[in-house]
C-alpha cells in the first residue's frame, strides 16, 4: 500500500464560505427577498449585513451573549448566528470577539451566486458511476463556484494514477509516506488502490 499525500490545484469546486448565498444580476449587493437594515461591501469580498457568527468557549451558552437574536448552528462546535440591532455584522463580530464567552467571531457574509461556467451535471461519460459526488451535493456547489487553479488542495489517501486523463499535469508534488519516497503512484493490483485517484479527481 502507498500512503499518499498529494498537492494539486483545486478544480473540483465548492462554495466560498458557510456564508449566505443570494442571487444577483448586477454589480451591487445581492438581491434579497427581505433586505436587512444595511448591506455594504466587505473588504475581503462579499457583503456585510446585520449578522455575525460566533464560536463559543466550552461551557458557554448563546444566552450569555449581549445580542437581540441568536440561533445555534452547531451545539457540538459552539457555533451561533447572532444579530444586535444598530450594528452590522462586522461591527458585531468585533464587539463580540472580546466577550469572555466567545472564542472567535466573524461577520456572516453574503456572496453573489453566479451561473455555472460549465454544464451541471458535467458531460463526463462515467459521471453516473461516481455516486459519492451526489452524496456530497457537489452539483449544488458547482452552481456557485467551480474552483480556481490558483488554489491548491491536499489529498491524504492511498496511491494515485498519476497519468489519469483528468489528473495528468495537475499534480504539484507527492509523498509516499509508506515507501519513504516522493512517488505517490499506486501499487498495481492491490485492493482499494483506486481510492486515491477517485478522491483526487
């Protein structure tokens, strides 16, 4: 078995953030069914509205927060979406970041939904056999973002078919942590050796 660590450009596509995604047809803020009190561009991209997301310290509760509205997104991770009248999401995140119950806070940004630049579902003749793509809801993700070759991802898996038509020329490097070398090629004939290729592609 080959222990694989691959570095390759990200081209699978995924939403940019957990942030809200709203449709838009122009250069201004996204069109919303119910516009929040204020929407303004965020310096890092997207738009700021009236909400922030905080991560609570263990043992802390949403009831500890000085906000008008709080909705728990994940009790396991202590994630809460909050709103306080009179503050936008960025100002609220800055204020709550110093609160003793809060581990960290950030504005809940909105991003514009753009039409896909390629067909969804794709025209891959073997697409129907890749059941895991549907389970990961990748078609929904592809309708928002198709990735960028400027972004790299790391695959930690077994070996990979380095000359696969979908992957050849996209690998930045690799490490075989079992064999102790930099050749992440799979071992031919070994059960399960296709898994690294499937995850990379």
